[in-house]
């Protein structure tokens, strides 16, 4: 296995400052919790508006639990970014409400250009997307023309359009292994930790873009070891976007749904979870009698020992969804040319999955669809 972890250009100070500014902005825009009576009224309004507008709500598993439950209660979907897009594409609704971050709305639009795609807040970003600007990434790819470009779903439509393949959790390792067997060398973007994990699993020769997930990059091995010592019976569940030192401590490494699956299959009552804590809503619904501990993200002097929440995901609120439906606000738009270019690597992945007879369409039930996510990295 050959990897070159520092061949990608380091982002400029201005770009890093811009990303941090975006994080601070997201935290400042977090919706306030609604009183129960108001929340129930807003939920009732949304249910009625979804019917009136022939719309469906698709949500990522890291958004507000009330939004997840509302999506399922109204015939929508809870899933990863591509599964949200695929569900929306297959659904008869003409309007898709995407509760997630912006690249998820773009993915939905790429696969459903004829539909209206709305988001509660178009300013909900992703650190992986922001950390992989198309001009810099394209220059990196141009400098290595002999390599096949493979990007994770957590990227903009423009970066997808520059890629040869887009991969998601159900086929990521399989596609890279296939390319490696064909003698192809890879450029991977944007998450360096996930790229190293795939390279290690497949033996592929990969140049890695130096992106990272705001949440998973912050898990700390030293503090995780201390928590393991405090709860020696606990099984450690780690998302592969986490640093190597954290992955090395895991009992299970895999996507969100694989981690969810392991909570039923492992003979344990206590689990330490190293991924966005938004998933705990679904985990605790499915396993109410088990104990789940948040993996540490903070050092000794930090005020928060585990802050594993994406601030951009948290920008999604019920009131924002209601406003989408009332005012047609937050519409995702893409040019026909860009959508066509971005759809090619997406379709290549879907064709590969079909040939391998792997399911790539979600029903909306995470447990039922867990085979979709058995390899790596939910978006």
C-alpha cells in the first residue's frame, strides 16, 4: 500500500479562517428549542403542508431527532446523503425538503433536476465540502493526470463533476478495490482519515486530499483510553473518518448504520460511540435498555469533554421546514450543464453497485436498510 498523505496542498490561512468563521456563524444560528405545544402545532402544520404541496421530507440521521421522527411519520426517509437523494428521486413527490447540509441538497437536485428541492437553511455547510474547493482540487487532479479521481459524497456538485467516481458507504471500498485490481492509481478526496482507512483495507495507491470532518477529527485517543479503562466492559464504535489513533482502539469501525447494527449484534450492554451524537436518537430508540457513552472530543482543559455535534446539521429546525413549504424558500438550483457533469460519476457508482447486486435504494428504515452501509463512512 502506497499513500502520500501530504501531497495535497495545505489550505491557505484565509481559507482556514473562512471555515472557522462559518463554524462560528452556524453556532450562532442554531434554532431555539420550541415549547412542546408550539412544536406540536408546527409539526401538524408541516404534515398538512407536505400533503398540500405534494412534498416529502428526507432527513439525515444527524439532524434534530424531532425532524427525523417527522420524516418517518410522514412517509419520508432518514438516511445518508446519497440515500436521501435516491429516495427523493424514486418518490412520486414533486418537491423534496432536504434536512441536512448543502451538498446533500445538491445531490438530491443532481438526481432530480425536474423536481423542486428546498432546504431549511442553504447556509448549512460541511467542513469536508468547504475544505475541498473546486479550483484547488482541480489543480491537484490536473497535476496527476495518470490517476483516477474518486471523491466521497461529502463534496459540492462542482467537485463531483471533476471526479471519475463518486462513492458512498455501500460501495466505497469495493470500488477502490476494483480500481486497484485494474492497476489504477487513485486521487482521493476529501477526507484524509477515511482515505487512509480505505487505502489500508484495499492496498490501493492513493494520493489523499487533506480534508477532515469537523466532528470526527476531534475524537481524542488519550481520553478515549481513559474512558475505556473506566468502562472496561464497553465496546468501542468508531467512524472511519476519525484519526488513526482512535480507529486503533475500536471494536467496530464502520459507517453510521454499521455502528448501529453492531449495537444489536454484539454481546454488550455498554457502548462508547465515536461519531456524531445525532445518531444516539435512533440507537436509543432501538436499544432502550443499553447504555451509550459519548467518545471524548476534548482535551484536559476543555470545558466540554464531548461535543460531537455538527453545528451545520443543527441549523435545521422545524420552523425552517415550515417556512420552506410556506414560502418556497431555500431552493437548491444547479445549471443543467453542472448537474449533467456531476451525475456521470454518480451514475457510474450506481451502475457498479447494480452489477455487484448491492442494494442502493433506501426504504427510510435505518435497520432494514443497514446492508447499504456496511462498509465505510456515512456522509
